[in-house]
C-alpha cells in the first residue's frame, strides 16, 4: 500500500476530500501479482494467464508490432477465496510461425509489452528447441536457486548461444513435476514458482505435469490451462501436445499414491501411441512424468508405473522406428540412460532448485541403462532437427554445479539420436572360434568397430553365451557401455569394449555358442557377429 502524508497546511474541505480519495485509490490500486505467462500454444492460437489482487477485467492487447492494435477479452476466476483473480484469455485467429507482441490489462494494472511466437504446422518441418527441468521446489539453504537457474542459467545461456529474442530460439518449457514444496500452500505459487520464472514464462509456453509435491492441489489446476485431450474424468492430469514433428506426452505418475487412474491412464496412453504410429508427420515422441522407473541416486523414488510407460514407449519405438524419450525428476540430480534394445532415452532433468541428492546421502545403485549421473543443479536443452531427409534430436545437459563445485552453464553431457538407422558393421568374433576354452576365467574377444558414418564411434557391446545355437538358453547376456559415470568416477575407464571377461563358471566338457554386437553413440546396434562355438575345459 502506498503512503499518503498529510499536509499540515491543509484546512479546506476540498483539500481533505482530495487526500481521502488519494488514500482510497492508493490503498486499493490493482496490481499484477503474477505477471503474464503463456499456455497451450498452437499454430493459430495461444492462451495467456496472469493474476491480480482484484478486478474482473481480463484484456490482452496484441499485434504483430509493439503498437499492438488488437484487443481480446477473456475471463477471471477466484483462486484462494479472496479478491485475488486469475485471468485467462485465449487469442485465436493467429498466423503460424509469427512473432506477436502483447500486454495484459486489468483496470489500472497493465503489464509491460512481451513477445511470443506461434508454433509451426507439422508439415512445415521446422526445427525447434525446448527446455526440460524439474523439482524447483524451494530449498531453505538455497532459496534463490530456481531464480538463478532461470535467469543466470536458461536466459543467459540462450543469449550467449543464439542470436535474436528468446521466442525465436525456444519453443516451450517442460516441467515434470514438483513445481513448489507444497501445492496446497497458495503463497508458494506466486513467490516460489511464477515470480522467479516470470521473464521466461512471459515469452515461452510452459507445460508442467504433476509431481508428488503438488498434492493434486486445486491451485495447480487453476493456474494452468493444459491440453484437454486426456481422459475427461481426469482433465489435465494427462494430455498430449504436438509441436512440429514431435509429440509431447504429459503423464501423472502419482497413481501409486492413490491419485489418478493407473489403468485408465495406461489405456489412454495405448490409444494415443496407436494413433501416433500412423502419423507420418510425427518423428519423435517425448514423454514427461515425475517419478523415475530406475534411479541411481535415490532408489526409494522409483516407480513401477513409470516402468509400464517405458515398456510402451520401447514397444512403440521398435514398431515404428520413431525414437522416444521419457523425461522425469523426483530424484534431485541429473541422469542420462538408454534402453538396451531400443532408441529410447531416460533423462532425469532435475534439479532446478530442490535440495540435491548428493552421492552417498541415500541408497544408490549402478544400473546398466545409465551412463551418466551427476548430483548437480541444471537444466536440459533439447534441439530438434526436423530435416525430413534425416531428422534427429540432441539432448544437452547444462549444469550449474553443486554446493562443492559451482558451474556456469557448463555442458556436462550430450547425445544425438537420429530417426534413420545407420548401422555399424557387424563385428568379427575373434576368440574362441570352434576350439577349447577355459571354463573359468574365459575372456571373449572381438574385432575393431567399423561404421560407414565416419563420426560414429564404439559406444557399447552386447555379449551372449548360450548352450544352443539359436540362443534360447542364455548363460551370459552382458551389456557394457563406453562410459559409466557413477559416484563421480567413470567405471568404464580404459575398457575398449572389444573383450569381455566371463565371471561365471562354465561346465567343463560342455559345448557353448557365443556372439557379440556393437552399438554406436547414436543408439544404432549392428547385426550380430557370426556365431562361434567352443568347448569348456
């Protein structure tokens, strides 16, 4: 509230009336409590939301220049049984791939002028970038961390790496859960989430999904206007959004806590993936949900529901040849893994503010799928190349470090996945070859890695031993990757992936069969090598 100082020389009725009106006006001035943020963008429409301390007027002035020139009115609704109002305006009749200027108005509360850019049609084959981050719920020891991630992290990174304004270089922000510490605490939404991110969300649409800290709160559903294409009885709990050649799936992994419908949601997911199989314009599917299926830094956070989602995405990718990703959080650190037999990535995009799960703090486990795990703050940049001849996407981890080693937007991990398959050459099985071999301490050996793609390198090997030549009775099935960063050490250091020690004791006098295949860094497996046999001695 503004302060009005009484003038000791004021003696007239008119003077006192002026002072009274000044106190009333200043004491009840409309204010933007939450600055404008963008929702649910499409080539021809977008939704804009904001919050004021009171007032029903909900107007967006907009146009293709800062002169604006158009005006659209929307609706206002209660948020916390007070005079505060959330405003929601949908702009329609827009042109795709067009930059627009806008500002919002509720009575005397008028925002600055901001910009956004409308998405393309899938047929436009336009490349784009997105940011994924999660778990920004406030940490008492690092209360400004999310503000740092957004402003010194994301916005500074975009300014340094790209030319032009933010909407030109960033299409959307994905947030797989835990936006605030307690979703049922009204004040946290303004102070802990929307406030620190206002400079980003005013220019780029944000698409969250529910984490466990949202408490399935009504505030979450009032503050966001997400696609309404999920199961009607569970509106905005799960949904999908298409941007260019990519389909984004938003899922609610809180079902194991009794929230949402596990079977209902998975049935919906099955239908959406079946539909996506037939869409030639969609090259990639990115899913986001809060809980991990596997977690190296924090095993108690793992979810069987997410495992069911992963199985479906792997099957979809195998059937269609369309690579997929699942982004998640819950564990406060970064991890990147990949499915053994599919072009499917596992990406933990935390932490954007929540207290880190440092190595040694909780029970951990070294999973085969993960090649990189880091107990650091940061965000993930995904660059999608929509080139119809050879579409691909690149995932980059941009780190802000941790309490022991700060980092300033350091690239700490990266992987590129192409839709098209460029298979490495099948390796040569070198030893043993139709001969006797030790039953204890056997070391399998294979030849060099070769690929027609010159920049490809040897990123993984899969070795198998069986008691039969069709490999239906496996004695060994081991998968090693070129790196395995666990507890800040590369557990695969100095392994060239061309040999594999067999620790299992084989049966002397028995005949065995073995084979090997190689994978490149783009998740392409070679064909299996020729099958070789040996007799254990």
